[in-house]
C-alpha cells in the first residue's frame, strides 16, 4: 500500500505528543494561532521555545563541579602536592579544590545544542530563528556538543526532573533532524513513518490520554504496565518460571475494569487463501495471538467488577475498520462470569475531535 495513504498526519502526531508531554492546553493555544499557517518544523520550534520559557523562568539546571586551580588565599581543600610543586605558598597562593554550581553541564549542553540545531534548520521561519537566538543568550557559558543518542541518556531525580519534558522534546528534535549537504545545516524529516516508533508512541499516547481525560475522580483509575499475578496453585508450582504479565493500560471505574492492549499493525486480521487462480477465495480472521493474549489477561484479573478487554488498532494502514464487541465467559475462582471483548480501530488520520470522541467512547 502507498505509504502516503496510511501515514498519520504530522499534526496528529503532535497532538499525540502533547498528551505524552502533558502539554495539551498549551498545544491547543498554539494551534489556534498557527492553524492557517501550519508548518511542522515551525510548530516543533514553537513547542521547544514554549518549554524553554518555563525552563528559564524556573532557572537553568545547575550541578556541582569540582575546580582545582591556583588562587590567592585558601578555598575548599588545599592541594599540597601541586602547591609545593609550583611553589605557590611563596607567592601567598595555593592550589585548592572546591565545588561550585555550574550551568555548563550535560543537560544544558543538550538544550543549547538542540536550539542551535533548530536555528540551523532550513525550514524554520526568520521570526522563530530570532527567538531562538535570543534564547541562546542565556547559555553563553554552556558548551556546544555533537548530539548523539547517548547524549539523551540521563538519570533523572527530584532535583533535575523539571528538565525531563524539555529533554524529551530535544530528543524528538534530534530524531527528526538530518544533516544537509551544506555544512552545519539541518532539515526536518518525518521519522514517524517508522512502525516501531509509532507503536511506542501509540501506546504511551493512549495511556496519557485516558489518564488526563478520564481519571477525574477517585472512583476512576488509570494504570500503565500494570502487573498481573498468575492464579497458579499446587505444591510443585515454581512461580519463577512463569513469564510476567503486564497490561498496557488498565482503566477502572465504579463497576468495570478495562484491560486495554494497543497494537500497531498494518492489519487487524490475518488472511488465509484457498484455491487457485480465479477460484481463489480469501478468508479474514481476527489476529488470534492478540485475542488469546488479552483473553488470558482477563482470566487472571481478580475482581468482582465487570471485565472488558479491548484491543485497539490504528486504522490508517488497511483503511478498513472494525468495532466488534463479543460476549465471552471468563474464569473466576467461583466458576465463570460474563465479560466482553472489544476489537476496535481508531482512524488516526481523521480530525482530532473525532479521535478524542472515539477514544472516550470505548469507556462509555
């Protein structure tokens, strides 16, 4: 199939990312201003600048760094070996080691280098380049680095976690930037034609969407990668051999537990061909492994509430849709109970209000 026919519009990609980054309100305001003059690189640069405004207001992240130098007087710990070697004491000086808070650290280096990458991107408008140039003034004491995937491997903690959303945006910019033939210049490329990247984004988006749009009371909870315990018994049962069971998204309200599994396949069904030539027939069946997987999760879910399993596919690949709900029996300790299994496609190429409505309709 022609990729252009199944490609998720870049605007909808940014909508999905706005949920992942928890910036849906700001993104909505941004679209109102840019809807008639939409450019993916400009929108990406604007999102970056919006995040950096908050970051600068909060304060550039600082780390303690150890300095060892010759100074007048004493500060921190005296380095006697270097002081004696260089005869520092005779000149009323000493080599000292002391810690200072520095903005020239790996986090700020990534942020500054990303801003420069955007500035050098050929599709960015002149006005945004001026804003990026003004932002870079805050980073005069920060080194530029050559970005790579390893540059984004940070361990976040309570002190630097406020940098996390901006670093995620920087990582995306790095992924969608490609060096041009002109030295030091970049251009925007659409990496979200990659099924692996879209599968990960689709799963995270669905979780963050329900977390924001549905868990608005104590009776509603949304959990990500929730672990299920095997209901295994017996004297010779060795639990360490059993694989882990992790639900993509578990949503719970007053009377129902939803077990939602997201898939990003070109088709939501498998095909079997029978016969030859003009007499050939094609049989379409739902993906059995996906259904068995969710069905097993439903059977291991210990609850007195109703259980609904949901397998969620994107539609743009096959341009076919399904919204089938099957009444099935699930196993409990006391016997069986009536449950439902839903197979549904979401058209990620439609307008965003339709996508939002379709996503919420699953839980109604």
